[in-house]
């Protein structure tokens, strides 16, 4: 019967039998020379009165397991959150059993309705303005511009004909040079006036097109705002998304019994009374085992293991850990239990076990000596034994896993 395995170094992840410490000042055998430390040493032995014997380092199967203390709560809870910001009255109470579609809370809708009505007025105005800009305004503006350009083009063409005739007469000596030059200046001015009008009208048409785009964008934005306001109105009634029991329901101390909430704020939790769970945090190294582990929750109340499964994994943001390259992960497990609420807020242990055993070098626990949190064994070398430090790992029954310091086939004293 194993009595003592106190202080064995390494990651002792499995349950260890009741520890009994035996303090010795020196350890020696009549025919073996042993290098002894100066300080007293703790030793684990199967039977302090038994004679010393030689045992080999053997390959033994070890089931890697991580055990954490935990507290039982509800498993797989569904948060009932506020869909919008505003004031509401919670219609349900903690402990109430509800079915999908039941009303849980009701918002004040007066302010939401006023907002929706204001946005609808904006939409109506922008719709009318855009229709005017793209319809009668555009047609009338283009017509006025066309008339102006046609008048200026006709005047230019008339002057061009006059200049051509004057040029012919001037060439025949029948017209003074001054009159011909004056007519040419009038023609140039008319041509410039036509070009100026064409450019101005082109700029005006481009600006009108941009204005139409702006109005269209403004109208689309207000339509989106109206859709959002309508959705908020439709969300003014908060309903249960599934059947279950309500717990941790928010309450109000206001005279009207209403709460002022922000969008996304939790109002209650919806749970299955017979689905329990627990939350445990792990470092990044342990998560390699945890993700693929078999999970069991053992309540302290009865010590009976409940098969569980991982229901959620969340990162825990801790800047100081991130700077060191370390990460903490919160793992939520869930399991079914007929006792249900009777186990809520009770203590338990959560077991995460690697599905397959792994063979590794091992020695009897009774061969291990402990001093100042360091582990030693007496290894046989030649005609004597040498005290060497070893790094130990998991304990399984009467054997402890050797992580470093020994190899299979080495002999140690027990």
C-alpha cells in the first residue's frame, strides 16, 4: 500500500493517496556507498521497515490528466440581451419557466415612433425633390439652354454671312476697310458668346447631375435610417428565443419599474434546469491537452463523475500576459444531471483526460527522495549508488513518470 508521495516534483496532475512523511537524517545500505546531502530529506517508501531492493526503470503507461477545482453553474446558458438602447419594462421574473416566443420585456415606443415619423418626412421631401430635379427642372433647364444656344448660333451665322459679303465687296474696292473690320469684330464677339454659353451650360448640366447624385445618396441614407427605425420598433418587444428557465433577471428600483439599457446589455439568462456546467481557465500549454480531452465533472457533494463536454472556449484578454507571450483561455464545460439546481454553486473538480495512455520511463514512488522541493533517486552505478536529481511528472498508482535524469533499464534503489 502506497503511503507517501509528498513533494514529488514535476506536474502531479492525478489524485495522490494520503501523504505520510518520514524524516530521515541519512539513507544507506551496508554494502552500498551513497552520496548524501547535508540537509534532512523526505522520502516516500512503501514500507519503512522493508529491506532496500534494486528496481529497474520501466516503461509504464500514463494517462495524462489535468484536474482543476471548479464551481458548478448552469451549462450552455443563452443570454437575453437588449436589442436596442432605451427604456423598457421587464415582464418576466427569475425562476420563471418560459417557452419560445414568450414576451420577456417591452420597450417604450413613443420616442421610437416619433423618430420614425421624422425620418419618413425627410424621405418624402427628398423623394419629391429628386423627382423634381430629374424631371421638370432638368427638362426646363435644358430647354432654356438650348434656346439660348440656338439664338446665339443664329446671330453668329447671320454675322458670318454679312462678313463674307463685306469681304467680297472689300476685295472689289466697293467697301471701306473700317466697316469690314467692324463687322469682323462683331462676328468674333458673337462666336465667343456662343462658346461661352455652351461651356456655361455644360458646367451647369454637370453640377445638376452631381446634385441629383447627392440627393439620391441622401435619400438612400434616410431610407436606411427609416428601415433601422422600423426594425427597432419591431424589436420593441423582447421575446424568448427558446424554451427554458430564466435566471439572473435584471430588476429596477425605479418608481415605474423600468430599466434604462444600452444595446447589447444582458437582461437575463435562459437555461435548461438540468444542464449544468463549469468554467475553468488554462494557460496556452495546457490547452493542447484540454481541446481534445475527455471531460468529467466530479461534484464534491457525492464524488460521482459526470461525463461532460466543452461547450465554449473564450480568450481572456490580459495585456501583461500577452507582453510575456502567455495566453489564458477560459473553457466552459456542460453536462446533464437529474439533480439540476440542487448542485448549483457547489464545489467540484473538473477532469480533462487525454484519451489515450502514453508509455514513458517510470520508477516506483517509493524510490523517490525529496529535499527542498527537488526530487532524487539512488541510481546504481558500478559497485555503488549515486544520488541523482530527476524531473518527475504524472503519478499513476505506485509509479511516477520520469521526465529526465533516467532512462529505461537503469537500476535504482527502492
